[in-house]
């Protein structure tokens, strides 16, 4: 995870993305290692656990465990792993505990062979799903919502109204479609899934598109690059385009909300077409979660963050001598703020990349100490100067407050904190660990009180209107975005928490 603001700090309710998923369909040399490379590129999306499942000779082999990709997917672990297809996962434990039983990919047996599944997101009707599975005689293992989805796929019974499609799809592929449709009809919430079967890899994205999912290819596209299904050595699915880049894949497009894609060495096919409906990609993918070199909805994440900084400078100007950003994800916004304000941009903080993320420390006192271990001020750049300090967000204030203190001690005369997103005052139920409004500092501090708490001379947030206008203006086509953590307006009913949409 980008280690800039307090979204990386604190206990499990800190703002953290749920997971990252990766999948390859095609018989490539070193397929497990290629999958591990893709997961390395997605490490910022999950640092609690990692895993790979491969299909070989009709069986699924799995390597998974707690920890970082480099710690779990070691050379020894990958040496004996082979396969025709593979899926991978990096995880934060936003739903379910950190128990090893909840580490993905999950593997279950179905009447058509093994099924392995990896999931990014959060299901909002798990109580209903558990009751349904119990009524079918299934006892859900673990306490992760991903396990519920895997069991639904394994247990789904095709209904007459969901007959197999006729036409181009092989029977072995088409037989999965009724199962997947039933799951999509029954499951509510945010989910981008990769599913490994003996008949290839399926990728599924929820109808509102809360979490991103990208499709790419590895190999020569041939002479005709405009065909819908050009030849390739392999097809790749990833949560972000940065993971496609890491394995040398060409990005083709995003998996559309509500779409189900099938991939095998012969190509990719849309087996369930998306239906026109509102979209709700998480706004925080742009603000914070996605890597700056990724592309979402046809636009550079770095460029969007820079544009948010420019909008922030127009809405919340300050008299200062220097604009600085908290490394890393706030730096593009700080550059944008400097561009519009005319105030010079420079670095004020050096981040020690050898120090682990401070949220894993067991106490508030150690977390505060961890900020000092992670960041060190460049005193010669800031002493005697008035500074605009730009960050991407404030959740609990446990990073920005000690950083303000560090800059004061380094000789900064004034600190004007500017946040390149609206204030987070509501929980997220779609795959981000923000379960309790009482844990969000902006929910019970007005801006003057919060400014005093963090020790700044002034404090301002980007308005929700400016955020939405920037995302809409820059998108390749008009898109919808979820901003429930800012507004408290949820795009769907949160059944497990009795939160209706508004």
C-alpha cells in the first residue's frame, strides 16, 4: 500500500483496500512465476496474505500463506508448481479474520471438478447467503465472504430459466454459465472475481463495478489488431493495469460491470454480457488505492491525482512559500496544487522504505513512534518557511498529526494542511476497512477542531462536487463513482448492516 497518510496506520479499521486479484489463461513457460510477478505489482492492495492456484492435469495445486508475496511465494514454494492456467491473490483482512483458513485462493470440489476462486471486494448480504447455504446442507468454512461465493458456485443448481446458451461456446464452458448467473443474481455488494476451473478461467465483476478489473494479453496480436479476439499466447486479468505491465501484457480494456469473461488458450469470450445501469467505481481508487502508474476508465491515476490537486488549489488557496506532499500517493496532488497556486514545489519528507507499515504495530504509542521511523524532515528545505502540506485523505489523523509536529520541529513557521479529497465521515461496506463511524475523526470533529487537533495553522478538504467533477471530466466516457464514505449515500442496500440506499 502506498504509505502516505493515516489510511495505512492503526488497527484493522484503518482505510485499507481489500485485495488484489490476478489470473493467466494459457500454457506459458514459468506460469507460476509470471503470476507471482503480477502479484508483486499488486502488493499495495494487500499485505496480509498471498497465494497462487494453478490447474495441471485436471487438479488444482495451491501455494498460499500469511505475509508478503516475497515471503510466501518463494523460489522453493514455486519450484514444483506448474499449470496450464493460474490465479493469484493478495489480501487485506477486511471481511473475515486473518486466520489461515481465510487465505485465498479458495479451492472447493464441484460436480464438474475443482474450483479455485480469488475475490476483491466485500459482500453485503452474507447473512442471507449463509442461511441459504445451511438450508442446502453446506457448512461454510472460515468466516470470509469469499468462501461463501466459492460454495455457491460449487452448489448452484441450473434452473430451467437459465438454460445453457446455444452457439459458439463449447458445452464444457457453457455449462458453467447458469451457475455463475445464479451467483450474480444472489450475491450483493462489491466483487471482482477470478475463478479457475478445468474448463478455463472466468472473470466476474459486480453490476455496479465497485472494484476495478482489467483484461490484457501476452503475445503477438497478429496483423489484424482490430479483431475482437486476436491470437495471443495467454490472456491476463488483473485488478490494475500496473500488474499487466509487470508481466509484459498489453492492456485491452476493463471487464465491464456485470460482465462475465471466459479465458482459455483459444481466446477470451464474454459469456454474460453487461446490462446498461449506473456505475459506482470506488472514488478512492483514484484518490489513494490504485498505483499511480495504473489506468482506470481510460485515464492515468497519476494525472487524476494531479488534477485533484489543481482543483484543491482553486478551492482552498493559502499564502505560503512552499508546497510539499506526504509520500507517496499525495505527491501528484501536491504537484497539481503547486501548478495552480504558483507556489514552488519541493520535498520536505524522506520516507525510510526499509521500515514496515506502521499500522501493524500493536499499540498507539508504537504507531506514533513508527511515523518518526518512517518519515524524516529535510530541514534545509523547510526551515523558516510557510508550508502547504498536501495529503490524499485523513481518516484518524494519526499520521498527519505527528508529521505536522515533525515539520514544526524542523523549523517550519506555518503549516497549512490541504486534503485532496473530501472528508471521510462514513463507513465503507464495499471492500474497504472502515466498519465503524465512531473510528473516523471527521465524523465527530468539525474542521476547526480537527485543525487544532493536528496542530495545523489551517485545514481544508476538497469538496465532493470538485472530486466528482474532476473524475467525470477526465473519464473517457461519463461514468458513475461511489462516494459513500464521503457523503453517506450508498448506491445499494447494505443488508447486513441495515443501511438502505438514499
